[in-house]
C-alpha cells in the first residue's frame, strides 16, 4: 500500500485509540481510586477495619484482574449494548476497556496508599482529623506521585487493550494493524502502526515520568505542604499538568460530538477483503450517482456482522455464503436473508512441497480452516478429488469425524485467516479464496485443485434482516453490486482469484 492509502487509516486509528483510551482512563480513575483506598482503610489495622468488606472487595478486584481482556470484551457485549445502545464502535469499546482497567488501577492505588508513612496518619488523627481528613489531607496527597505513576501504567495497559477493540468494531491502531497489516500481509502498514503505538506509549511515559518527578520534588514533608502539590509545582509545571488533563478530555469531547446517526446513510458490515474492497469501489465510483450514501464498516469477525444486522446496528452485511448463513440463523435464531449474489471465492488446496495430489502420501499434513462451514467445505473438496473419503451422507458441516478414510494423512485445524501463514509449515493447506488472494495466491493458477465456479453454492451475497429487502437504499446497492462496472472491477482486480457470481447486465 502507498503512503496516501496508509495515512488515512493511521489517522483514524490514532484518533480512535486516543478516544477509547482517554475515556476509559477517566472512568478507571473515578472507579479505581475509591476502591483502592477502601481496600486500605478496611484492611487489618485500617481506620475502617472490616474483614468481611475487605475480603469481598478484594475478591471482586481479583476476579476483574483475572479475566483475559479478550474474554471480557466478548462477555460484556450484552451489557455494552444496554449501556451505550450498541456494541459496535469506539464508544462501545470504552465499556469493557474501563471495566477491565478499574480493578487493575485499584490495586495500584492500594499499593501507593499503603506506602504513606503511618506516622503522618497518626499525626493527623492526633490533631482531631477523621477518616475524610486523613484520606484527603494525608493519604492521597502523599501518595500522589505513586498514583500518577500507577495511572501512567494504566494508560499504557489500556493502549495495549485497545488493540483488541476491533473485535467489537472499535477501530484503533490495533485494528488497523490486524486488518490491513497482518491479514492483508502489508508489512508497511504493520510497521507504521507499530511505530505509531510506540510513539504514543513513549509520549505517555515521558509525561507521566515528568509529573512524578515534579510532584516528588515539591511534595514537602507535612500534611499541609503535601496537600498543595500542584500549587508548589510552579506555573510552567502547573500548565503542563493542565495540558495533560485538558487535552485528552478535549479529544474525548471531540470524539463524542463527531458521531451522530445519519438515518439516510446505509451502513453495511463487511469483511475487509474482498467484500470491503468491492463496497469501497461502489462507494467511491458509483453510489453518489444513484443518490446513495454508503458507510462501510469492516470486521474480521464472522459473528458480529450478522448479530449487528439482526439488531439494526447496521442495515446490511456482505461477507458470507448461504450454507454459513443457514447454519447461523438456525443456531443464533436470527432472521437474516440474502438479497443478491455478488462474488465467489473458490476454495483451493495449495502446497509449497507437493507438485500434484499424488505427492500427498501417508504421513503428510494438511491444514484446514477450523470454522464449521469452511472445514466441511474443505473436506468435501478433498473428497471430491480423491484425497480422502467421507462417510456417506456427510453434509456441508462435515468434520474430521466424518472422514471414513484419511489415507494416512494428518490434519491441522487452524483459524481460516492463519492457514496461509502455515503453508510453509505443512505439506498442503486448504485456503479460503479471500485469504489466498491476500497472500498472492490464485486458485485458478496456483492451487493443486480448486472448487469449480459453475453451480457452486458458496457465492457471497448482500444480506439484510428479513423485512428490509424492499428498503430503497438496499435496492440501489443491490443494483450497483450486480452492475457491469462491479463485474469488471472484480475480474480485473482479482484476475480469477475471485469470480463474479452474476452475469452481465441484460444477459
């Protein structure tokens, strides 16, 4: 990809990352600070000693810290929808980011507050100070440098967490790296996003370290002096602190105000390649002429596009074939319907070691996509070409348990997007057409065997929730996706690696 193509991706990813991390940091600060202080106060020997409360709060914090963030991200989807009305977008990603950060920051607060000299606490109490006075005049002021250091660490952790926000369509630099760097094998994008993340993390660490040094140098010894740390920093450092706080909040406000739900815009969820690329072509070259305003939301996930279409968070999706949709509707009780077929991605068997099927002898290893429909599809491809034998009646969702004769072959099941990268480590691999194209493989030229286009039931189509088929915007998009211009675009761009699933207009 050229820099002109990378730059808009990085720019949007940068602002999305700042927006998500800024809000989640603020919420983590508001939620984690009192929890951390409470853990200290209710502990043995604390001013509010209460074993039951302390253990209960500590257990909740431990549970929050124990959950891997990716699991928390998915588990909180229903809650996120209740809180922000959607589980898609940067705002939705803030919910799991904040919930994941609160217990993390609470433990850092607990550690920082425990470091405060107990003699200072006793002195405040001897002067008649109650719990609030001790907390706000002694504990927090004296712990401030450590608290700032802990908050800095939390921000950096959140930047790492935000890289997973693409799971809920949150965007950010991590999503750019995965979608356009890893899965499209664009090293330049991967390098650019890594550099951008390093710059952000370094800037955060430098600002945090500067604040900690300034606070430590000007903290003073007594409760009175410690209670006015910012006043003792001097004008330049006070301005720096203000900038460090105000700028992220300004960015947050910008992010909140830049949203908006345009009812005239048709929102379509799609996989990045080739579906997103085809929609991008329609958006740039055809949509305006038809009076269609199109917004393309790209996902690497195969579940969210359908659930978002069902819930109305997007108007349509374009990423799947009929066997997958039928299985999804049945298992998820959704009501998604196909509108028009657009393209077909022939599945192919590729190898860097075997020159023909005869070379796949006993003991060889074949990699397969591990999702239900594509694994079944891969096994049928192998069976149709005599590589293996399937049991009689094995359907579209065939698994390795339906193989009656492996003919000595071994199989390695992998996520579909990972199969191309495993090609050099196995003897052969069945690769989805879209991922093959990303890798520079063409099923019509490079595959040992590939699915036939004619009569293939795996055409990918535009889909909507049942009842929305007659939406004028959907009808316009369906017409454009089946236009001669799109047919020519698919043929020229993918050169047989991906085939149009519709005939010329008027044929």
